[in-house]
């Protein structure tokens, strides 16, 4: 494995995991007033485009990392909407 591959995989893992602490906090506190749905919508667009770009380039690292991030963000948005409606 080359250094470039290691850097790419590492960057993908850290980026994909970046919102997991926010998701855990949201689930524990059940408060979503500080979650911006607009930011999540823009992030969905970016992640969707990155995934599509990865598909066009046939780059598995880009596809997997951004697909995982997209799923985490869908879960985060779902909980945010649910908890915003309750409050």
C-alpha cells in the first residue's frame, strides 16, 4: 500500500466519522435546537456529489467513505427532526 493510499484512506475514515460524536450527543441529550438542518442539506448535496464522483472514477475509497457519511447524516437528520418536533 502506498503512502498516498494510506493518506486517502485515513482522510476518508476521519471525515466519515466526523459527525458520530454529534450523533451520540444528540441521542443522549434528545435536544436538537443547535442542529442546523440547512447545513445538513448542503452536506447531503456534497456527499451525494462526492459519492457520484467516486462512482465515475471507480474509486472505492471515495464511494465507501462518502456513502458511510451520507448514512450517518441521514440518521442525524432523522433524530434532529424528531427531537425538534418534540420540543
